[in-house]
């Protein structure tokens, strides 16, 4: 069964790579390796371009995991000139400005989950903001100014991020690592990827992140919404969404 080597997992700052086409679909191609992150965990799929050997460029408008084989990364193409063939070498180049915003926001949401005492019932990342839905205990309250203070203090401390791995069976023994209320991390590959932020957070995640919290930049809590008796939605914005590394 074909699989795409996920370069984005180990090298999130890698913006381009050479790759070989494994398979061609009606509106997509599957590569043997890629820097394109496929939609998942609330983070949108990357966009960018594929450059053919003759110099022709095709836009990648979305990136998704294969429905039948999640180890495949599908690069969804816009209509255009230039044909792809199995075995062809191409250059894969992501829209870095867009990706880097998602990296900053994704790490910001991990910080948010570290300072809010509740399970996560939903999360998503947009172009300039992200949100988490928390399932809170009866009577628990969230203060907007206090949350913003704690988030920006964590950013200012410029804590390093790192990657750990845990075996599937070990994860079953560590329910404290699971922050989501209903969705469990994908298992079945033998191990699960963990993202660590300093000494304040460790949780399963397959997304792309910055190397230190200082890269996030100042954050603003846009609002806190009541989504039911126990659910609160916290929306976080990048104060300067145009920053690039």
C-alpha cells in the first residue's frame, strides 16, 4: 500500500521538496514525499504549487489525507495546463506565509488548552484566528483578560517546543495526555506523536508548530462565547498576522 513520507511532521519549516509522483487521480496527485500538510486536527490543508520538469506550474488548492489510505497525502489541483504521470519528478512548494500563520495559531491553541481547565470538545484554525470549545465543570467561569494575560506571558517566556513519541499501548495508560472530550488520537501505527511546550503542556498532535512560543507574537482573546450549559468557545487572534520568520 502506497504511503507518502510526511516531511512536514519532522521538518515544519521546510518550504519545498523534490518528489516523485506515485499516483494520479482526476483532480489530485499523490507524491512519495511532501512538505504539504493535509487537513487534520483542526488545521487546514496546505496550499501552494507543483512545478513540472518543463517549468509548468499547477496550483495546489487543498491537501487531504486519503480516505481509503490515511498514509497517502492527496494534493488537490486546480484545473490547468500540464499533465502529470506516475514516476514523474516534481517540485512541491507550499504557500509559506499561510502555513506559518497556521503554525503560530496551532501552537497558540495548545497554550490555550494548557491554561483552561477543561476538556476540548472542538477546535479549528482559520486564516487569522483559531478557536477551542471547552467542556467545563458546572459553575466554572472564564475571564477574558486573565486568559489573555496568561497566554501572552507564555508567549513572552519563549518556551521551546519539542516532539516526543509514545507507544499505542502506553497512551492507553496515560489518559491525562488526552485533552479532547470525544476524539482520540489516531492509533494503529505503533506510536503516537506528542508535542511538548516547555514544562507546561504535552499532548498528542500531528500538526505543524513553531519552534518556540515567542514566534507566536502577541495574542488577543477576541471573545468567549456561551455554547451551552457547560461549553464555552474561546476565540484567539494573532495581533500581528503578517509576521513571518
